[in-house]
C-alpha cells in the first residue's frame, strides 16, 4: 500500500483505511509514514512535497476511471450517498454522528477497498503537471476553510470552494456552500466573525498591477489609479472617471483607447501563448486553452488569482495554532476572522499578502464587526 486513504468525513469521524480495515483514531505516525494521499487531512504536516491524488486528477479525470470495476465503484458511491441523504431526512447531523453509524460496515469496506485500488492505479498513471504546486496549495487552503464554521444570520454555515470550477483557476463555490462569492450588500451585513472582528486585505487594482508587473514596469507605492492618472494625463481629471476608462480598456479586447495603448501593451500575453495550439501557460504553470482575443484577460485573471491563493496559503501557515483564521477569500482579497490577541501579527500578515514574484503589490486593510460594514485602517 503506497497511498494512504484518509477518511475525514466529519470532525469526530476521522481515520484511515489501513491494510484493508477502517481504523478510527489511528496511531498518528501512520499519517506521516506516507506522503501520497487521497486528499488533505489536518492530521498531516503541511508539505508541498506531499502528493494528493485528488489534485493529480484535476478536472480531467474521475477516480472511477482508474478502478478495476468502475460500475461497482460508482454503484457503491451512489449507495453511500443514499444513506447520507436518508440520515439527513431523519435529521441526523453528520457533524455530530459519524457516517460509519449510518452506512453498513460491509458496504464501506467494499467501497474503500475498490477506492484503494483506484488510488494506487491513478498514482501509477498520473504525474505532477506544471500547475501541481499552486493546486496543492489551493487544495489545502480551501480544505481548512471548509472545516471551519462561519456565522451567517447567527447560524453556522460552511464555505465549500471548488478549485477546478473556472477556466482560469479562480475559485468557485460548490452546492451546499454559503454563496460567499455572490453575497449582496444586505446579505454581507449578516456575516459576522466568531472572534473579535473581520479584517479584509484587498490588493489595490490587482490585475492592473499584474499587467504592469508582467510588462516589466515598476510598481508604484501608492494608489495605482492616482499614479497612472499622473503618468498618463498629468493628474488631469477625476480619479473615478480615470478608473472607469482604464477598466473599460483593460477588460474589453476590442476597446480602442490610444492613450492606454501607448502606455500598456496588449501583447504581453504573447510571452506565454502558443498561437497554433491556442495554449496559454501562466507563470504558475497553468495550461489554459483560450482563443487569442481572450488570452490577455485570462493571463491577468489567472496569474492574479494564483498569487492571492499562494499568499493566502502562506498566511494560513503563519496562523497555525492561533485563534485568528482565514475565514474566506474573494478573488483579490482575503478576509481574516481575527482575535484581538493576534492583532500584533497583522502588520506581518499584510506584508506577506502584498509580496509577489514581481515585487510588492499595495493592499488596503479594512476592519469591522460584520462583513458589510468595514472601514479602512492604516497599519
């Protein structure tokens, strides 16, 4: 057995499928005797040399594709799903009751045996691709977030991200998740911290900064719109109007605005793009199939998102053992559920969030007692 199959269904229902048996609360050394696993478990030491089969599969394969008996594999998977639905109908909270008490043991053993074979076969067949490292970090990041509760309208909810849900690698949410990416203003007010406050760190005009970085331009220290307004128009005009005009040019490949065309290049993507194959390879190793007219937008969106994910992962490592945690992430920002006793860390967290491969990107910092009412602070 080369792949350790962890059984992290609920917080009180953890274990491994080890030597053909379900072992609950095993000797902790078992977790670290193996560095190839199905998915992340909080029993592991965080280590990017560890291999997750789930990440290797990406969105290109199903685990059943590697089973010696895919029909039986899928049938058992379906039956376990039926048992879970029946438990939910009976109002059995699986956060409180282990799944092993609602699914017959013989079915679980048969399923885990088939899955073990499929995992071993997948490990033999698949290799790490160029984007494995960032996907590994994203998987660990969102796995930790999914294990946490978040308070919405004074009720405990969960956030389940999908790291394979978009073409560019931006996170989406799964069914059953609090729709954190699509909350309206009035709904944001209902989102409250479990510690002392929410702190949001948000990169200032992140994709504009990424365009500058990939074009070899220096990053300004202050607000990027004010900087560019000064560089391009000598400071003339309103900031809001300049910002609107800049984004209209940036996100519309057909937009013709000679002022911005002279300052920026729409050809930056060509350093990462193979026209014959319509393949874009980002700095984080993602291979994105995209037509040429969308390649620049894909490059900026994907690279910016991955930089935020990488920094969020590293901040999550900084917060291990602390009350403060990353509550969620929103494309170009992260939101901390911060405890007052950890406030001394905030300056270092902000510094880590702003660090990129291309220098520092400035961020804003806001704080509040609910997510809809945050005020900017200087740190």
